[in-house]
C-alpha cells in the first residue's frame, strides 16, 4: 500500500524550497510523492553530506554546528 504524503506549499521559503527539491529529485507531482520516495532519496542525499565541499558548505549555513560526523 503506497500513500501520498499530501505535501503542499506552505508559504515558508525554507520549507517550500525543500518541497520543491523533493519534487525535482523524485520527478513527481507533489501529490504523488510517497514515504518510499523519501526513504530512497534520503539514502542518496545522505551520501553527499560527508563529502568535503558539502560539509564545508553546511558550516557557512549553520555556523554553530559541531563537526558533522556520520557513523558507518
């Protein structure tokens, strides 16, 4: 059983950017994105953040973060 998450545009620029990113990566309409899509996408995206350039970029956005670590 695959159910839609019922994503919708909120008016918040940060939230809406994330929703549009999901829509783009999944290549689906907002109403067609499912929990399974998010799980698949999270596995692909989580491989980007440990890389040097992405990790360095996170500090410019969130300067008070402790070093980003990813247990394997």
